[in-house]
C-alpha cells in the first residue's frame, strides 16, 4: 500500500471540507485498503 495515496485521500477530504464549509460525512471507496497493513489502516482511520 502506498502511503502517498493515503495522504492524497486525506488531503482531498480536507480540501472538500474547506471548500464546502461542511463536515465530512462519508467517504466512498477504500477497497484498495483491504490488503493494507493494519498500522496504515489505523493511521487513516485516526485521521478521519
């Protein structure tokens, strides 16, 4: 799993929140993380 992709996902979510002024309710996708190692998954969940 590429950490850069996760950071891109978080940056995109942050930008969407910033532009709309609304809180993030749902992120669609994430199936690429099915094979990710747990520390990476936990870091991503913690960020959200």
